[in-house]
């Protein structure tokens, strides 16, 4: 006998916020996280990356669950911990965005929609396909250079290789390998595409942070990221593939997610 699936039975969507000394903004971001998307309850988790301010306390008061790394390990380590937390919670999709207010948590639905519809395993919110209110010229330049290099390496028209708003299917989150603690952006994409997970982008909005300071400094960032990208390419045996024109793409035959949720 068929059993009807009710909305209450749907697995959660986990949105985690990597945070390091973000007590000025984290509460507002948490308060803007939707309670549900397409009938899936949303669990908001803050991954506290060794903050020395009151980030963890403020996040808890605002209603988020907090995972504490205990020391400042780096953004890559925080994302790794957040993905593991989403997998442990049995999430239908695991998404993440920054806790500094640069990305809109209200747009969670558009970022996870291709995953919940069974159309993609890895979704990147593209600022350059959406709306950018403000971005420093050196940040824009660095983004363009690294995105070009990433797109050239995988043979696909990626438009925002450094976006901080992404979502993964349960399988992709469980399989993801982040090669270093400093950052995750390029190596996560290289890793998941090498494994055959389906990739797509959706347009998102972006505004420059109003409080605190970004850890990104162009030259140190390039010095840390580029060698790791190169090692990942060599390790995975990547060679520039034939350029694709589709917005949804997999390097190998599409690998279906083990969990399929209803589409919008």
C-alpha cells in the first residue's frame, strides 16, 4: 500500500553560516533565514570558526544551532564541518552562505531548487549573473581572474568561481573533499566535478559587507589558492575539456543523488 508523504515528513534543508568574529551581523542574517523551502523545514547552523567575540552567544540567542571548531582553523575547515553537520542531520540539501550579510538568506529557495528538483547536485549562486550592489575593484579583478582559470580548467562557462553562496545534494555533501583549511571555493568545484556530480548556477544578489573586515587580501589569497588549485588539477588528472554551453553540466555521466525531494 502506498504511503502518502506529508510535508512534515520531508527531510530538512540545512543552511550553515561559517562565522569568524561576526557578532555584529550574524543575528540579522539568522533572522532572515526562511523557516521552510518547498515544504522542507530549514535548519540554520552557525559554524563558529574560533571567534574571540560573542558570535556563538549571539547566534544561539538568535535561534541558530552552533557548531564550534574551538580554534580559528580557516574557512575551508568551517565549510568542511558544516557539510558534515548537514549530512549528519539527513538533509535533502546542504547550503551555506557567509554570516556577514553579503548574501541574502532569503534567496535560499532559488539556490536549493535545482537540487530538490533532482536536476543538479552542486549549485553555485552567481553574483555576476545576478545583481551586485557594490564590490571593490580589486575583488572584482581577482574574481574574474580565478573564475577564468577555473572555467578554463574544467571546460565549462563558470561565471563566479568564488561565490560564497552554494548548495550541495546529500551525496555531494557526503563525498566532498576540501583540500585545505584556508579556503574551499575552487578546490570544492574541481573535486565535485571530477567525481561526476552535476553542476549548475543560479543568479543571486550581493552587497558588500557593512561591518568588520574580509579575510581576503588579493595577493596572499592568490598565493594560497593558486598552488592548491594546481595540485588539485594534477592529483585529479584534469585536462581542459571541450567547452560546454549548457548551464547544467557534469564532467562524467550524471551521478544521481540518492535522495530525491519534490520539485517546486
